[in-house]
C-alpha cells in the first residue's frame, strides 16, 4: 500500500522561507506526476504546483509564481516545495499528491503558518 508523508511545515514570519518534503513509501515516484495543494481555513483546496514524471513544471496558481518552486529527487523517492517570501495568505495545510493512471495517493498534510 502506497503512502505519502509530508514534513517541514511550521511557523514562519512574513518574508521567511520553508521547504516542505513529501516522502513516498510503498511505490516509486519516478513514473508519477506529483503536485502540491493547500487548503486554508474556510477555503477550498487549491493547487499550488505540479511536476510531471519527466520534470515538467506547472504553476496551478499564479500567486505563487516567483516565490515557490517544486522539485523531485527520484533517488530519494521524495518531492519538495521550496517556499520563499512567505505571506500571511500562504497560511494553510499543504498536501502532496501523486497520480499515475488509476493510482492516486494523498499525504496527510502539514501545517504552514505565516505570522509575526
């Protein structure tokens, strides 16, 4: 049974940075499309960034462009989200997801709070 586990969330001041990790177990990431999503209190879940199995990157929301980057390390079976210039509006639970055909996996989420 495949599993995704996010880590790296926490409390950060506005303008700060965090790097989230998404580690896979029970399956290998290299043939999966991967993505980060987030859900703020009282709001719907929204896409952040995606990365294809071949490394193609897409911003799912323009508000993160220039501040967030996505990467994957297939050797470590892990995906990352580097978040810079964080704003209070970035406060949310961040989820990673993996998709390949009928197979879909979601992590349990990690809380990111941006506050002074």
